[in-house]
């Protein structure tokens, strides 16, 4: 008990967060996703543009421990796929050829890649024997024979980082403009207020479309990436700015802030030592809840063909391939990036809920 | 004794509603001036205007500092800084007035850091000495405010106000939020610190019995105006103003058999100043 008394509010919040089971699971899922995205060159068995002419539109391959005779193998393996043309429908169909098995090798050599653009490497977390005869596509392949799992991981890097970079920019704009509006008041406050009202009254999707259409098609993928991020965050900061402003206005009158001024603290000290710290938990929560909106924004733009464009790989770009009903009927595994989007968005929302409850134990009571 | 603070014609309105209306008074050094009045009569606004936590509309606040008389409201923030050391405030709400994210050590050290007093080691000693003075355990320093009771937090607030060794301390209902026994302890503490350090108190209060016990002089406020002021015994024994009489008649008597006098509130006529 006496130890509990010495805990900082931050430690107490962490203890409360740990009790939030769903949020803990969500945090775990996100950590895995972000690790996969960060090290996607190594984590994926192929590079995103690598084609496998022997497996076009191949369905996901099953990873097996038991062979056709029911015998157990310690090393997992996949069966070769045999292409058949259905004589009635003329459709390409794949069937497992149980006479050829490709054992999975860990840390195997494969397609060379440049890791983070820093150094050359050719090790992959898992692959099959690198002699070129075997292949493994456990998420299937697309119409050009490219490995979907590798493409989902490379896409994750772009989509997940847009979420974080975009939210970073949003936070910066929101805290800066909202903070000054709340602290300074007067003319600056009115100007920021009017600006947020105007921005909030414009429906976002048509506006995004208009701005994205204005991005020159000749831009390099990386410039387009930043262009899209800026467009997304340019309209995201208003909500946060309003919240920060409101909090600053209210907090300016709080006793402990007045107390700080009365012992002689100057504005900088009051803002950074007393006001912002009691606001960080709120900022973190808001940021967490804002990431999915960014990711969905990127996906929506790319899906409509006005955000990122191939050869850049993002989840939105991948889903663009899955735009017609033929895909849904015949190659439904091309929708897997959609599942990743759903999981990511849900995980961020659960995490945000957990953080909010941990940071402010009374908020859930207040909302009832 | 000489005066330490002189307030003249202080006025403050909020949206054209006068809240403090031309208030004047003086406080003598090492005495306690009580300010009483009902809720909303402008007591907080008055004392916060003195400290420049609120900008008053007009009036002067003159303070007799260690370096002579100063007009608090004509000083630049830089010139004001050394005077902040001499005038401190103890807040009403012991829960709201301490930064929940700072340890007691950090809270008590901050005034010393701002005023550039001592080095790390000597500041630590000063904090420890101050904690002892307000009767808190030395181990309190590493804890956060949430780990203390209301009375203990109020002691932390007192320690923060006194660590700069001020001469004038403004207590805005500093004991109102505490229960009676803790109230008595804190008042004893304030009184002993006064006799030890020669402090001057400006003591805002609701509870007239506390004022009678604790203050030397009293100022009665009603709707932003000072309706009566003078030595406590005089005002309490021989109130000149109807409003003061009304306030005094509202003090519950310790004798349960005594009949309550009907409050003549409705018939009360107050001439507006
Ligand atoms: N910032 C403000 N803006 C507008 N009105 C205010 C503001 N601060 C105080 N008031 C008004 O001024 C009046 C006096 O308030 P004040 O807090 O000074 O009263 P008080 O005597 O300290 O009351 P209490 O005993 O309840 O603390 C109240 O009617 C209040 O509504
Ligand atoms: Mg008050």
C-alpha cells in the first residue's frame, strides 16, 4: 500500500491500462503489424514486383505439417500447385499436386533486396528452397503472379506509416494553433476559430478528391506520398485544435495554473511545465483514435485511383485491383488487404478506448 | 505598526456587472485582516486583483516592500517578479491548487528555482525543513498530491506559499473545504507561523466564528461594496450596518436551547455606495 502512494500518475495510468484486456490485445496486434511493416523486406518471401509465371491468380496455399499419407513432418511444407483448365467453363483452376512438396526454410536466401535502402541482403524470414523450382504463396497471387503476402506487407509499410506521419502533422498543427488560440485569445483565437469552422463545414471526400486531382501525375511516388499525407492532415487538425483550445481556455483559470503564475512562473514555464503535461494523455488518446481515419483516408483515395498509384504498393492500391465482382467471385484472396485494414482500424480504436480510460478514469462515468 | 498594503478605489466589472466596487482598505504589518461576505460578493475577485491574477478596471494597490512602497499594477512583469516572493497565496481548494503531475518535492522546489534560490542540495534541505514546519513527514517529498488527504494537501499548499519566506500571505477561504478538526489544526499552524515569522494575513472566510477567533480586523463585503470595517471585537459586538447584523445573527449558537431570531432579510435596506 505504501508503495502505491509513491506511484506517479503515469504509472497509475499504466496499471489501469493493463487491466483493459482488449486494449492490451489490440496493442499486441499493432506491434506485430508495425514490426511486419518496418521489416517487410525481410519478413516477406518475395519482393512486391516479383512475378511467378507458374502461379497466376493462384489461391492461398495451405501450410501443412501432415502429408497426404497422414504422416507428420516437423518441418512445415506446401504442395505444388497444378494448373488445370476446366473444360466446361474454360477457367484456370489450381489443384494441389501431392507428389511434389516444397519444405519451408527459415532465414533462407531468396530474391535480393535493399534493406531500408541501406544495404543489400537476400535473406528472408521464410521461403522455400532457393533453387527456383518451388514457391510459396500462402495469401495467393494476383493476376500477374505476384505474391499477395509480400505485397500486403510492403503495402502495410506505406499505409501504416501514412497514418502515423499524417497524425504527427495533424497533432503539430492542432496543438500549435489550438494552443495559441486558447492561450492568447483575441484576434488570433477568432481567426483560428473561423478557419476551423470553414474547414469543418466542407465535406471531406470531394475536397480530398479535388486536391488529389491537383497533384501532378508526374510526381515521383515519394512526393505523391507526402502530398497525400499533407492533404489528409490539412483537414484533420481542426478537431484537435478545438479541443486543445478549449482545454487551454479552461486550464488557464485552474487553481494550480494560477498558483504557478503567482509564484512567478513565466508563460513558457506555465505552458510547458503545467498546462501541456496534464494534457498529454488526452493528446495521445486523440492521436491514437485519429490514425485509423488517416489510414482509411489514404485507402479511400488510392482505391478511387486519385491517391497513390502503382507501382507504389499500399493497401488502397492493392484493393484497387479488387474493384470488380469478378474478383470477389473468382479470386477473393485479393480482398485480404481489406481484412488488414479492418483489423488495423479496430485495433487502433480499441487501443484508443483503453488509453482514454486509463488516462482519465472518470471519462467513462461522465459519458454515461 | 506600519501599513504593508494599501488598496484604493479598486473596481472590477465582469460584462458591465460591477463585482468589486471601489474598495479601499489598508492592512497593518503582522496583523490579520479578515474579509467576510456572502458567496458571490466579490471576495475572490478582490484578492486576485490585488495579486494581478485578474486585471482590475481601476484603482491602485500599493505595497510596502522591503525596498519601499511600490504600485503593484504599474510594474512590468520583470519588476513584479521579486515582489512575488514577498506576497503569496494559499488557495481554497486543496485538490485543484496542486499540479497532479508533480511530486511534492517538485512543487515545493519550483518557487525556489524560479527565484534562483540555492543549489540543488540546499533546495532539498529547505524543502525538508519546510515540510517539518507544516508537520508533514519527510518521506512526503517523493509522493504525488493524490496520495494525501485534504488536510495534508492544504499543508502542502501552505508550504509552497511559505517556502519563499513571504511577508504577506493571502488566504482565500483556505480552511473552508476542511472539516472542523483539521480546520483548527491548520489555523493553529497559521497562527504559530505568524508569531514566528511575523507574517501578515489577508484572510477571506465564510465562517464568522473563525474570523472572530483568527483576525484582528475585519472587512464586511456585500455585493462588491465594503459595508463595514474595523477591529473584530468592535464590529462583532457593535455592528453598525444592517448587513453585518444579518450575518452575525446567522451564526448558529452553541446553545441548543436558544431560539433562532427570524432573519429580517426581506426588510433589509442597503444603501448602494
Ligand atoms: N471570470 C469571471 N467572469 C465573469 N464573472 C465572474 C468571473 N469571476 C467571477 N465572476 C462573478 O463575480 C461575482 C463575484 O465572484 P467571486 O468569486 O469574487 O465571489 P466570492 O465572494 O469569492 O464568492 P465565494 O464566497 O463563493 O467564493 C460572482 O457573481 C461571479 O459570478
Ligand atoms: Mg471565492
